[in-house]
C-alpha cells in the first residue's frame, strides 16, 4: 500500500512539475529519469529480477526516444547528428543488456550520459532565459 501511494505521489509531482517546466527543465527531467531507470535496470540484473529489468530497460529506451525527439536539426546539424548517433548507440547497448543479462552495457550508458547531464545542469540561467525567450518569440 505504501509503495503504491509513494508511486502515485511521485507521478503527480512529476506531472505538476512538467506542467510549468521550461524546455531546459524538461530535458533535465528526462536525463534524471533515464539515469534512474538505468540504475533500476542494473539493480534488477544483479538481483536476477528479469521482469523488472525488462520493464526498466523498456522505459529507459522510451526516454531515449523522447530525447531524440527533442533534438533540433536546424539549430545545429552537426550536434544533432552526434546526439542522435549517441542516443541510437545507447538504445542498442540497452538491447544488448536486455539480451545478455549483463550490467556492463548499462554502466556504459550511465557513463556516457553523466557528463552530458552534468553539462546540461551547469547551463547558466541567463542562457536558459535567453533561449526560452527566443522560443516564445518564434
């Protein structure tokens, strides 16, 4: 009962935050959610909890698709191509993790994602505000 209530609270909290989040924060939340799902998938592999592992990997891959859809080719075609290739590679590695029941591909995805998330988190507020105002004025 407690777990179900906590899950409902977390879902409501995320939905409320998304309702007022700017594009930067939405991507930040996707990165956070992806790292959480990857950690959960790794734990499931270590516990031999194959059903939970499959669910967490599927959710992680879904988040990666969301990140892919957030890319803007027009803004920077070269960056778009590199990020798209990275996300596709991560999805492939997660498929390998799902089939092989190894944690190494999951660890690799975490290690690829962490520097990107850390850089994203360090974007100064004035830059975020400038980009958000450009999006509003489009």
